[in-house]
């Protein structure tokens, strides 16, 4: 059985569903602080609670035959992390340490950890490979990098096997249209553009028009949540095949799109025109982040299949079907 922390969240719920579809047994631990009960797959064992709750973790690991953990639970907003760093260190680092403590106590040897391209900081290369130095420029990136470092130490002492997945910009929704992205407040680009195009906001704010990029807006590498989810299953299988695993994989699509390009692509899909309002740069935003996915291709046999257009189209379907997210 796989324990998914944060399985009621955007990415965790997609991975849970895909694992269940492939016949895995899944337990989901989520305190529903940002996740949604309606996103929890009915086939999973759901445990309501906090991944930092030592007593609850005792119960989970005593009662359920967990052999691997996928650890998604985290706060993950760059801008918020700059304003509220302690929230990020407390939740992303402190509570993860509790989880790791209990994994070691109960001899659970396999972990897949959700990390981020924010660990790289301001890159010097155009395509980011996993061996590049890390130097985060925001507390969110620091908090994820700290756990990455802790995992290396735990491998040395306790032999904990892990795969670290550094996500680039995740978007899109499940092909069924039943689960998708629903944050409150929403800060991510694609859902914000689509909400604007649905008429919910007067304009789309673009943070910064003077970055060192061709059109002055930030460039990101967008990856479909279902491609990302598949990578988790490949990573789980890889962990099963490889003892002594401490690999890091970037998960992106090797294609960079500027904020303006995302807005244009969204306008075409929604067949509407966006009203843009430029704002100051958002603190903590690096100008360009694009992944090399070479390593994931070679070692995991994983390639992302869906392009920006399909990411936005599936997100648009989700927003059309669920204009108020999981609140129907
Ligand atoms: N962004 C923007 N307007 C928005 C949301 C995001 O201009 O309403 C920009 C943001 O500054 C960044 C890019 O879009 O350059 C992607 O941001 P997002 O929050 O989606 O993901 P992040 O890169 O922070 O993980």
C-alpha cells in the first residue's frame, strides 16, 4: 500500500487516481487545509489529519501495510513564502521531519518526495540538469532543498531509499474533467488567466515586463499534471527495482513559454481576449526556468506527452465544468 500525503490536493489527487487505476492500494493522509474532500478517490483509504501529527502517524503505520510514501503535503506558493517564511519552514520542513522520523521508526524504506525547480534559484544554464548547483531565492525553494539534504543524510544512516522529483510548472486537469486545480486564493498563472477569460476577474495581472527575456515576461516550463503523475508511477517502479536509490529527477518538458505566450495560447483556446494589467515583479520569481528531462527519459523511461495547448485545453475543460471548483 502506498501512503500519499496531500492526496486531496491538486497533484496528489491525480497521482492517487492513476495509482488506483493501475491496481495499487492507496491510503491518503490530508488535513484538507488546501485540499478537497471531493478530490479524494473513493477507492482510497482516507485519513483526515496532519502529516506532522506523530500520534496519528503511529496509528497509520501500525495499522496499514504501507511500503512506500509519496510525500506531496506542503505549502507551495513562492510569493506567499517570501511574506510568511516561517509558515513554510514549519510546514514543509518541520512536519516533514516528523513524517521521516516515523518512516524510520516503522522501517518504511521507500519515499518519493515532491520537490521543485525553485531549488535552482536563478539558473546560469538555459536547460536545467539535476547536477547544477542549487541556490534557492525564496523560502519555498529553501524549504524543499532542506528536505532534499536531510534525505541524503537519512540514506547514509538508515538506508532510506528515495526519489526526489523536482517539478517545473504543473498545469492541466484529469482527462475525465472530474478533478483539477482549485486553490483559494488562486495564484498560479494558467488558472488565473482562465478565470479571467471566464469573466471572473476584470483583468489578468502580469508580474513584471522587464525581465531579460524576449518579451520581458518570465519564462516557465509547463507540464501536464497527468504526465507528472505518470512520472511518479515510473519513479515508484524505479525505486522498487533499485536498492540504494538517491536519485533526483527534473520533471518538465524542455520547452519554455513566457507569461505572455501562456496568455495568448489561453485566448485562442477560450476564443476570448484577455485584458492585461502589468504589475511590479513578484518577489522570489526567477526570470527563466526550463528543465532538461534527459535524466528522467534515460533512467525512468519517462517522456512528457502533452504540450502547452493540451495543458490549457484540459484546464479550460475543468474550469468550464466546475466554474466554482470543487464547490460545484
Ligand atoms: N504570474 C503572473 N500572473 C499571475 C500568476 C502568475 O504574471 O496571475 C507569473 C509569475 O510571476 C511567474 C509565472 O507567471 O512568472 C508562473 O507563476 P506561477 O505562480 O503559475 O508558478 P511558479 O513559477 O511561481 O511556480
